[in-house]
């Protein structure tokens, strides 16, 4: 099915006005239905609440620590570390709930173990900016103010609705790497 010149011109005008991005316009010009964008809410929803897992483990450790410490006698020696580590984990999880997370997934197509490697860590931007301002004077040739401003600009510039999502496919070896920051 071919498109008329009027339809092609309309797509180009929508591209020029900003209604469409380049990929959407290209797919419409080629007659291909638009694929789901990797940064769409459906694709990013699975990563948005990553901080809840350590939060729940922290609450569980605190509850277990309270139950063990409540037994009386010397049981508090086992319960107190559980309670304290659970409190620290819960506080760190709550602090990381608003910071961006870095998720890296490496998919290996071969039958060797591990087939998928996944790493998820919060990126503490404010803590990094504070560290650069504090330790910066001791590092030669480092403009600590510019580095801290760059880190804070990254945090302010990012939007939770528009995360950075990169997928790399190696068709020769079949490996796939997925990087998500948001």
C-alpha cells in the first residue's frame, strides 16, 4: 500500500511541528505500525518501585529482631543486630526511593550459567555532589564546584516519566545488554 504525496507531506509537517519524533515519522512514512517505545510507562513501570524490595527486607529484619529480642535473657544479643540492620536498610531504602536507579541486565543466549545477570543499584546523586564538594579540595586539578553543579543538574534535569533506557543487541553472539537509568 503506497501513500499519497499529501499523506507524506502531512507526516513531514507533523515532524517539523514536533508532534512526531524522527523514529515515529520514519515508521509512518514506511507504513510500519509504531512499536512500543522503550521509555513508555508500561516498559518503565517495572523498574520504578525497585526500592521497595530492600524496604520490605528491612521491615522484615526489624520485626524479626523485635520478636527475637522480646524473648528475654540473652536473646537480645541476636535481636539487637537484626533490629539495627533492619532499621538501617529501611532508612537507606526510603532515601533511595527518590533517587535514580541504575539497572543493568545482561542476557546470555548460550546454555552456560548464568543465563541472565542483573544488577540494580541506586545512584545517590546528592550524596555524590556533597562528597565532591567535601573531598574536592584535596584532589588536584578538580573544579569541585563545577562537578557538584553538574551532578545536581543531572538530578534536576531528569524526569521520572522520561528515564534513560538503552538496549544493545549483538546479533553475532546473541548477547543483549539492557541499561536503564531513572
